[in-house]
């Protein structure tokens, strides 16, 4: 009569491979945002800065999967070293939605490079650079 206790080496190897594949798939899926309900991805994109008449219009899009609250948008004209004031620098954007902020009578020209600093409700910020179109 044999008194072997425990599992065989082959069975433990198969279990280790299954656990490794499962954990690897979960880590990959969460890092790429495939598990949208498990991970929140707050990400915005400056679609463009446009000179329309004398006004500057900046289009901001929420490309993440969670609501974004922007409390301030600062615009600095890097070409001419001057600050540009925004009329209403706050935005509330749901996932996939876009919004526009406007600077009336902005002293910018087409081709000027802007540095756009976006401040979120939690105090974090993102900085973008884009040309005026």
C-alpha cells in the first residue's frame, strides 16, 4: 500500500501555468483598459486651437472612460511670450464628449504655438502644446 500524500508534480505544473496565464491576462486587460468597469482612465485630448475671427476657440475632448471635471484652463502663447485669458475656463465632460473654451479678442495669430495647462478638480494637471489653426 502506497502512502503518497499531496499532488503530483505534473498536476502542480498545470495549475501553475493556468494561474500564470490568468493573472497575465488580467494584468494586460486592465493596463489596456479592456476591463472598463474595473479601471478608470481619465484622459483628455486637445483636439485643436482655432482662430475664428478675433476669437480663439480651443476644443477639448474626454477620451477616457470616466467623467472629467476641469476647473481651470490656462493658455500661454509661447511664440509671443504672453498669457491669453479664457472666458469660462471650466468644463464638465462625460466620456466621449467634447467641449469648447473661448478667448474673445485673443492676440494670437494662425501658426502661433500655445502651451495649454489643464487643471482638474482633484488638483492634478496636464500640459499640452499645439499650434493655432
